[in-house]
């Protein structure tokens, strides 16, 4: 990562990022807020401290983009939702504090599906973010803005949240690295909750080594998040030997996976085999319940977390409501996006007496089976290599009116959140029509750093060559 020094000023780094942010904003709709004034002020201070010979930290003057569901008093913290539009946070998320303590400078807040509900960023109150490779296509979601900010080279890194794929899928759709760490590795304090037992904080970057550095800075136990794990990142070797056994999952029905993703997986597997890795085929039949279990557990937690938005405690309040009930109803009706409302209704339904046993309890049992299945799989292999999603970036508007089609895009990403295991998107080239292709490396809990190291190794050993997709079937349109 390019940091500020006597030779390279923080001011020049920040100004360059701000110029690019403004330049791309109209076409791609990446940011909900661009932090012109405060970022320039901070850069000036850092340069001053560098001149005085002070230690300014490991991210001195590095501009970054912050997903707009991280709270801090700089700019509003909207979560791309109307109901939080006027909200300025009195607190600062632990991750933001740790990054800024090392000298990083937030140059903009990035667009997301409102409250991170979605897979395309089309559910944002501020409109969709466009894909970095093709502006007629989705950026992926929910962290679409963050992924595009990194892919277009506006910033070297951006933050994300991943409840069911929101870092890994947009990373894959835009050809960059994206890590969803082990559940609990980074404190969730100060991040707008989606589904608390699934939510993870993570990062986007062009280089796995940068994500490693960001993890060293931000991982660790936090008294403000009771689910944060005792410090382990960088302190623990998960495997005795270098990663050798690569698992591939037989159970994903091949027919649902786009032919160019299948071809990319086959290509990477061959390269790994050629470089001496053992390929293990895994039977993971419980994974077929993951999507259904996720779309019960996740909305149940969403419904609980969003209940706080009542027009009394937070920013937006619908005017002219004559009764308290009307105030609640109107605030929520006007303040939430249709997808937010759908999840609140599904969540309350699956938690209601009479349906709790049939849905929520069953989903919780399926979750246990999925956890056990991953544990069994990691007895046989070190890491698993699988698609992130069934398709490359789809067209804007293609799925937004069909929630089930949209949910099916999460088929391969949600089981990791249910099991709490880490997943890293690695870019693996492009489709014939120039769309990014990504795969995910999945490891046992706390193997985050080793996944990043392995990705680095894969990148140097097995760089995809130029003509590689010549023999692959054509695009989808
Ligand atoms: N696409 C998934 C969903 O809509 C995951 C979202 C996320 O990880 N925030 O729930």
C-alpha cells in the first residue's frame, strides 16, 4: 500500500483519490458522501506530523472508502436507507477507529443495498452502483460501492460487511480480492446490524497482502462486542504444513453454475494439481439446505434489529401522524425500502408462535448440520475452492423484481456465514465478454491469514494467461 512519507505527501494521495472519486461518481454512483473537507484537513495534519519526524502509523495518509453502514461522525451514516438519511452518529465504529489511529483517511462513504439487504446494490435508497467492467450490469451487493471504488483504483482498500456474501460476491463481480473473516475476528461495534449471528466485517483490496495488513490492524477482541473472539489473527498457525489438500464440492448442482465459472474452477483446479496439490472431492449434502436456512435465520434477526427504527429514537420521523401506531407505521413505510419490509415480514412470520418450530427451529437445526459438515470436510482437506456465486455480474434490473431469483444468487456464499468460517474471493480472469470471474477459498475457523497467504502463492504461481478463455463457451447474452 502506498503510504505517505517525506517524499510522497498524504495531501497528494488524498487529493488524487478525491479527484478520481468525483470523476467516477456520476457514471458509477459509488459514494453516498465524498469527504472533501475533512480528508484534506487530516492529510495536512499527517504531513505536518511526518515533517516533525513523528510516527504516523502503518496506514499513514492512505485514502480509503468506508461502506456506509459503518458509524462515525464524519458524514451521515445512512446504510443507504431513507430512515437513516438525517442520522449523524455520535459514536465511531471500532474498525474505523483502528484504521484512523494508523493514519488512514476516509475519502468517501460507499453505497450499499439499504441495510445491506441484497446482492446487487439495487436496493439502495440512492440508486444502484454500476459494475466496474460494464455499466449496464450490477456491481454486486450489498457492498457494491466499496468493491467498485477499489476496482476502479480510486482507493487501495475499502471496508465491507458480509452477512451472506456481501464482500465476496461484489469482489468477484469486479475482479478484486475480498475477505469475509471468521465470525468474531473483527469487532462489529459501531456497524449497523443486519443479522447479528452472521454479520462479519472485512475488506476489499487488489492485493491479498494489503488485506493481511488490514487484518493485523483491525482484528482482535473488543469489550464493546461480546461476540468478538480472543485475539488470534497473526498469532496462530492453523496448519502444520503448507496447504496441500484442496477440496472441491461435488454437491453443487453443476447445471445452476454458469459455464464460464465452471470452466474457471476447472482451470484453477488443474493448475493446483499441476503444482503438486492433492484434489479431494467432497460430499457436502447438507449445503443444499443452506440457502433456505439462511433466508429464515437472517430475516428473523433482521426483524429484531430493525425494530429500533420507530421514528422516535432515530433520525427520520414521518410527519403528521395522529397516533403513536400511525407514527410507527408511517415512519417504517416511508423509511424502509421494499426489500427491508419483505425481510421484516418474513422474519416476524418465522418467529411467530405456531410457525417458530416449523421454520426457525428447523433452520437452526439445519445450521448445526452445516457447521458439522464443514468440520468434517476440513478433516479431509485444508481449504475448499468453490464458486462465489452461480453467475457473473447480471444486468441491472434483471432480478430486482424477482426476490427469489435474487436470493438464488447467494446459493454458494451463505453457508460460510451460517458456519462462521472464513472465505476469500480471488479473481481468476474474465469471461469472453469481459466480465470479472472470481472463486472463493474457504478454510476452517481462524485460518484467515493462511487463506491470504495461499492466495498470494496462487497469484504468483498461477497467473492466468491472456488467451485462456479462448476455448471457453461464449457469454450469456
Ligand atoms: N445477498 C445476501 C442477502 O441479501 C447477503 C447480504 C449481505 O451479506 N449483507 O441477504
